[in-house]
């Protein structure tokens, strides 16, 4: 079946602009994770949803970062007033249960100029 | 919090040789250890994982070993092929609130030369 999809695949923003990144998890997957992957580094946890509930947002680097999953399926990661240090690949992952295998999307590469 | 260190950062082998990548973790409560393969510009893909109640797991040319006492785990790839060339990430997690919050190593870039 279809895997995790993300859009857009690439996003270029001017410093100070707001961006919204979308994640479509595998159908029926309860758990959804967002990770940030800087160039040459491993993914770093940002936030976790169980259905529509955001149970962990401990990895969000600042209050400029906001995530939602209002109907328990599609999720959006929003970054307000983007800064150059926000440039990274943003990965979404979903899993059927809470502690099952996480399947990753292709990521959105964000470049802030 | 959990910290995962991964070595080496780069690894170059000849086709047919074995490759070993090692990771150490800091939180003794961690109980799930997946390995992901990421080709350039592609998504991370799970290749093998191990839970803390098992010391070793094998899947064809890939094996993972876990030493809970020493808090380290390793990925072993035998009979390497050029298509094994990629960046490999280890991760560790514990079920916090019922879910796996993965903490990743910095990655190992494996190059397999024909």
C-alpha cells in the first residue's frame, strides 16, 4: 500500500516567512512523529501524536514551531518567522501502534535564505 | 536524557567484505534498538531491529547484537554489495508513555567498492 507521504518535498523560504509542512501517514496508523534532520546528522525528535492528541512536544526547538493533527490522520508542522537555523529536512513517521515500527516519509527539505 | 553515539562515521569496504557499525547508549532503561538505512535523498528505511530481551537477531546478510550490560549494540553486514552503500543510523528508545521516542546516532556512511 501507499507509504507515508510528505509535501512539499522542497521549500525555500525567506527569513521571517511562515511555512507549513504536511504529512500524510499510512492509513490506520495511530501514532505520528515529526523529526528534524540537519545536514550530516541523524533525525532528532520534535513531537508525537497519538490520534489527534499531541502527547509529547518536548523536542520542538522554540515556540515558533507548532504541530497539529486535528482529525487524527494528516498532520501539519508549522514554523513561524523562519530563521536560517531552521534549514533542515523535516521527516514524518507513522506507526500502527504506539511502540511498533516507525515508517518514515521522504521528508521536506526546508531552506531558509 | 538518552544519548546515542555511533562509530565509525565513515566506513569503506571492498565488495564481499564484512562491515560492522557500533553504537553505545546512555539510558539503561532503553529497550528497543532499530537500525535504519538512508540512501542519498531518500527516506530512512528500517532494516532490522532488536528488543532488549534478545541478544542477537539475524536476517539474511544482516545481524544485530546487543550487550545490555555494556550498553552497546552493533550492526553486522556480511558479503557486502555495492547496493549496501548508504548512511546507516542506529537508534535507541524506551517506551515512555507507551510510545517509542527514537534517539538516533549521527550516522555511518558506508561505501562498498566493487
